[in-house]
């Protein structure tokens, strides 16, 4: 009976290890994707700001 319990414990340990490793890998991949997206957003902000300023100054009310 003890041998069966120890074998079951060993199998469950391996299964949980694999499960948690997979979850960790997914969390790392998600964090990397979020960082990449944040960098892209930061890079895009300046061109958008510049283009918005150009469009604002091309309006008749900007001519002064």
C-alpha cells in the first residue's frame, strides 16, 4: 500500500512540475509580449504627436 502511495506521489509531483513549468513559460511569454507592446506604443507616440501638430497648424485657425 505504501509503495502505491509513493508511486502516486511521484507521478503527481512530475505532473505538477510540468504544469507549473508550462504556466511559468506562459507568464514569461506574456510579460515579454506586454513589454514589446509597450515599446511599440512608446515609439509610436512621437510620430503621432508630430503629425497631430502638423494637422493642427494646417487648420485655418492656426494661421493666426
